[in-house]
C-alpha cells in the first residue's frame, strides 16, 4: 500500500526500492546515506490562520492538517481511499448498516497520560453530540450519534438509519480523539488546550504568528498502513503562519522554512526542475474550486443563461491567466478519486462560445450591441468574490473577460468574508466562486438540501434530493457510485454549479525533508517524516 502512497506523492524524487517488514517503500536515494537529525526542528510556511484547536469546532480546512498531527483517528484513510486501521484495529458493520462495532488498540495514552479506551471514545461522542457543545462538525456524523462501551476496548456506535459515510468521516482530523480528562477540565476553553494521542503534542501558540508542536516521545501507534513504529524523527514542528504568499515564498527561499503550502503557480512551475526542492501536489477531496449559480435571480434564473455561462468560459485559459496553469481544470462536481466520480461528465460543457450564443438566441435573447438583452433587460451578471482571497479575484477577472467576449456584462463585487457569506445566503449574487472540501460525496447535501447554509443556488429538485438521501444510506459502494453519478447528471444538466479547477494544495519541500505523508482527503501527516543534517 505505501508504495502507492509514495509513488503518488513523491514521484519526482529519485528513488530506490527498500523492503521494510515485507512492505515495498520508495525511499529517496540520498536518504540512505545522509544522517537523520533526530533533534531537527521543522518549520512550515502555513498560509492560513487557525480559529481553534478543538477538532469538533473548527470548519477551517487548513486547520485540519495541523490537528492531524495532534489527534489520531479511529480509522486511517490512505491517499487511494482504502480504509485501514488506526486507533481501531478492526470493525464490523451490521447488515442493516446501522451499527458499527470497533475493536480498539491497547496501550495507547493521551498526551496528558489518560488511557485511550472505549470509555474515551464514548466521551468524545457524548461531547460532540451534546447540545451545549454546539459542535460545528456534528452534521458529518449524520444519524450516528450514540456510542456505548461493550467492554474496555470495544465500542459500539449506533445510527438511527443506515449511514455509509461514517467511516470516511471518522477518518478526518475533525473527529480526532480528544482526552476525556481535558474535555472535563477545560470545557468551553478546550480549543486552547488540545490534548490528543498523536505523534506530536501541542506546545505553544502565538495567534496569527506560529503554532509549535513537540514530539510525543511515547508514540508507538502509527497507522499500520505506514509500516512504521516509534515516535517521530523530528523533535518539533513550527507552523509559521504567513498568509501573504510572496512572504511565504521569500522565507522558504531564505531557508527559514523547509516546507510551504499553497505555493503560487508561477513558483510551482519554475521549481519543477530544481533539484533543491520536491513538489507534492496534494489532492484536497471534495467539490474542488467551483462557482455556484443563483437560479432565483435574473438573469441566471434562465437555464439557457446558466448553460451559456458554462460554454463561454475557457477554463484552461482561466487557469493560465489566474494561476499560471498550475492547477488541473475541473469539469465534474465530485473530484476524481472520490466515490461517485464520473469521468463521462467531464465533457458536459466544453469551451464553445458559438454554442453559448445559440442557446441564448433560442431562449429569446437578442444581441444588437455589446451585450445580450431580453424584454428590455441587459444580461448583467453580479460576480461576488471574497476580498481576502487573491486567487478568487484572479479567477473572477479571467472569467469576466471571457463572459464579456460572449456578450454578457459582468460586474465583480469584492466583499469581506462575512458580507460575502451573508450575501450568498440571501441570494445577492449571480455567481460566486468558492471551495468545499469533504471526504465523501454526501458533501453535496450541504448545497442541495433545503435549509442548508450552502444551498445558495436555490435549486430545488425532488429527484436530486431523493438521490442524495439514498446515496448516504446505500451500503454497496458500486450502487452508491451509480446513485451519485445520477445526482451529478441532474446538477450538470441544470448548470447550477460550474466546476473550475481541482482543489490541490501545491506543497514544496526542501530536499532535506523526507517522508511527508498525506492521508486520504489531503491531510499532512508528519509522524513518518525526517530531516537530514
């Protein structure tokens, strides 16, 4: 299994094949000769701030990889989406899909010395489902909100109805196991005192500046899929918070960090053949980077307009203009590798301005001047973007150019995050770009279930809702894939979302840093990493 992980994420590193306990592992050639620095202090240029260290409370995607190194999960999802053991050594699912029984690893302790056992798992479920907690990630548990200890190392999770995404959700850092002692002691302040069982323990935090983790010297329960035992080789990890991409690059070039995330496309391209660095394009699963189209606001309430928008934009050119072509284009709602990904949908809306014009003409639009008109109204689109997200602004500007060439007036409005979110909920936009990361295709529910916070398209289709409900109940993976394929077909046929590009995190590391692993979903795991002297 790990040979596939390394082939996927370290394909650019010259390598030799090494056999460890019968497992084929690709190792860099010079890793065998160079000395590993067991007192190494790794610094990472991190692109985002963090709101809380409480896994159950943060909705911020970039907080999750940090939490993945503090908190272990019951199960470990490999990059090729195979579910493997972690704190749970095995599990059974009842025939009706409503009961999950986990056998737990023995000998595991939290950073504060509290033993990990079935009672600890129950304490975590009780904490997350407690109404007073108001856990931001409770919805991902679906109907599976009850846990009980059958014995010291066996725990049973019960669901009111079948819920196929449960294992995948439990593999994410948002459901990392927290110390029951810490939960009781810190209460509402738990997010400032993170205590897990992971390879690194929390050391310090300077808001908007840095997060420091220290090696868990007792750690000896790495995910078995990694075929590694013992604590990390790295003594400490500092996540240096540097939202400005140019500053992040400058620090990396100056040797002040050994790893950066969210590398600007122009640098990503220029470093491809530089032997000093290794590039790792980390696929962040979910819906990618895409635009939501408002079906209840003129003129995107017209299906012909929504389809014309899709045909009028050359996505490859947009990526070239906005991100130097560093990101692969996305053409499907669900990203490649996830359950339900359907490559046949990729040809739904090829770049075809003539097709866009034909659709508008057929729908009664007329173009006598620069822009299309209908019933005395100009085809004017309000494209809203988050003012603090430069990448979205560049995408919007590139899209604006193509849409205006196609005769659609486009007004870009930059908004602060809170104003953008409120405006999106209220429907004060024609289209807006965003990202949504999730581990399972039931993430679509957030956009198409009535009343959900992201149901901004206002698209209500009973058949789509029925399919999404059926999809999260179906246990058979092949049947699930078929269900989500049908659901995506409805979404694309009605042009309510416009896929733009894959949500990859462009990570670059120094050639002295080896063994950076990413679990399924794109969460950095540093427990197997090392720095050479």
